[in-house]
C-alpha cells in the first residue's frame, strides 16, 4: 500500500486560495462568484478569471448559505447601554438600509478580550465588519484575514483597514478654549478609561491648558469610571483636592451628568460656582436644569461614514480615513 497515495490528488482550491491569487478579500470573491453588487466590474472579471484558472468550485454548503444580492455588515460596539452607541448603531442601520443591506450587532461589553473572538465569529458570517476595536493591525491580522474591516475611533496611525474616527483632540481644545473665553483659569478634568485612543483626551486637555497659560497640571485630572456614579465620585475628588476650581471638563456626557448631580448634592451652583462641560452631545444632557454644555459628535453621521467605508471596501478599493470633527454645543452649564 502506498502511504503517500492520499496526497497524490491535488488539493481542491478554496475561496481563500482564489482571494490570495487575485489579491482581494474572500468576501470580494464570494460577491463576484455569486454576482452580488458593490463590486468593481474589473475586479469581478479578475476574480472570475482567477477562479477558472484554479478550477475553483463553490461547495454545495457554501452555495446554500448565499442569498444573492444581500450584503450583511457585522457591527461591534463596546456597550449597547451607553446612550452614545444606540445613536451610532442607528446611523449604521439607516445608511445600510439605504443600500438594502442588513446589519448584525454585537457588543464586547467593554471587555477588550472579546474583540478578536468577535471579529473572527462575525467574519465567518458577514460580508464586512465595522467595529470599535483597540487592537493593532498586527493583532487583528490572524482574525481578520481577507475581511473587509472598518475600525472606528482608533488613533491616526496608518492602517490597512477602513478607518472612521472622531477628531477628539479638536473637541477637547474647543472645550478648553470655551471655558477660557468664559474667564475660567482653574479648570479640572474627570477622565475615564477609553477602549480607543486612551490618552488623547487627558493629554490634549493638559496641552491646551498650557497653551492658554493656565495653572493646570496632572493633579487637576482625576480618573473614574464611565458612569454617572463615576462622574459624581470624580467631581467630589476634584473639589476636595482643588476647592478653587471654577470649571470642570468631563470625559463624556454620562460622567458630566453624574458630576452635575454631585454638585447639586454639595450645594455647588452650576454654572455660578463651577461651570461644567461634557463630551458626546447626548440628548440626555438637555434634561438637566440648566441643560448641559457639551462637545457634540454627530453619531448618526459617524455611522453613515462607516457604511461609506464598507461600500468602498466591498468594491475592492481602499478608502482614505474618514474624520468627523465635533462641534461645541453651548447650553446652560458654562
């Protein structure tokens, strides 16, 4: 008996073999073979020629999973409870609906360890993935091979993937400048952990304060959790350590709302005794009395930009990064 006989027959070409040979993602091969839209005609021609050259035949199982013309996008967010993300999700779904695509949503539950397994799991079920992912390209590579991937709100470093990010630094500078224009010199910050770009906000805050000549240092930045309770604790810590503070910039609106509640408990009048500004532009901030001043992010537009990146990736091209600049929304707390 020839022990090598089982290796004599050539290995059947796989979809990923075609993708590597054609220089495209395996999702692009699937779309070309199944005559889906959102693909450049020249790319489709190249993929089909490569498939013929490799004698590739889709398996019966794979053909059974395909619904011609339907594109599915996987969406990974850190937290579906935080009011920021439902608005972002709504923007993605609305933009996908306009393309007649469907969206599958998953959450890492603010656990970085869940990111890579989710990318792998969704990548086997969808045509592309959009995600708040803190891992580097090198870390993502084994889990996202050939997957059209859009990373949201990661830093400005170059990436092989689609990128959508918020210019956080511009937003922080706008908040500090606004407080300075209001006459504040002693400003504190309530900071929190961030999955993506963890150092942008505190570093930019301190740099902006220095640019304006403010007597603000690292002792004026306290760290807490991204919750209203965390915001309250952060405000209490800041006021205890620096009672002369006249303004506080909070990591986001949830934290700012918690700080506002703690100020009320302490009898601190906002903004007369201490001004307060948040970040994100949540509609919850409008319910405070006075309403919360904030740096507003157009979260639905952020979702639309992510879907635009997917559309370009599915056509076999690499889009330039999309950057959304937040805007200052002055209300009653500053």
